């Protein structure tokens, strides 16, 4: 199992632990692959912004750097492409197929009627219409088959 796989597993095993997320973010940002770099930047920014979730007044430049990274990666379409890997939306996605919005460490991507919400840099929620859910359930491989 690769370092990437171990770190992804650690993130999933303890979603509240930021240490594994930040180590994974650093590893991804050092990659030669531009998509991996985007994932690392997005993950770092999400975790960093989440640290200010309860602040009334934010004057720390790290927060604003994190917001800039979240915005840059979201505007590039990377989170929409990642959501598209779940068979959501047309393949390939075009810029007119998706939209995004952000609040603090939450980035929400809309593709058609489906919403994907990233929290602290990782996909945390997917909201789909019943019709879309039925389509997705037919496409997704069954884990026990």
C-alpha cells in the first residue's frame, strides 16, 4: 500500500483528525501531477479555513490565503471533475455544466440537480434527486459483487 493510500485511509478512519489531512495535503502538493497538486492545495485550504470556523473576527493572513486557494481550485473546476468521477453530470464536464459557492471551509458544487459539498477539503455530502440517485445506483459497482 502506498503512502497516499495509507494517508487516505487514515483520513477516512478518523475524519476529525486534521493531522493526517495536512500530511496528505503536503504529499499531494509535492506531486508532479497537477490534479494531485490541486487536491493537496484544496485539502490544505479546507483544513486551514476550518480552524477559523468559530471566529467572529478574522485578521489572520493564513485564513485569507486558504480562502484564495479554495477559490482558485474551485474556479478551476477540479472539485466538479472530482464529483464527476461519481458519474454525476455529463462526461466530459464543460464550464457551463457546473457552478460552485463557498462559505468558510465549505465548498458546494452543483452539477445539474446534484450538489456535492466539500468540508475541510474532502467530499462530505452529496444531495441528488431520486431520479439521479437511481441512475447513479445502477452505474456504481456493488461492493460485494
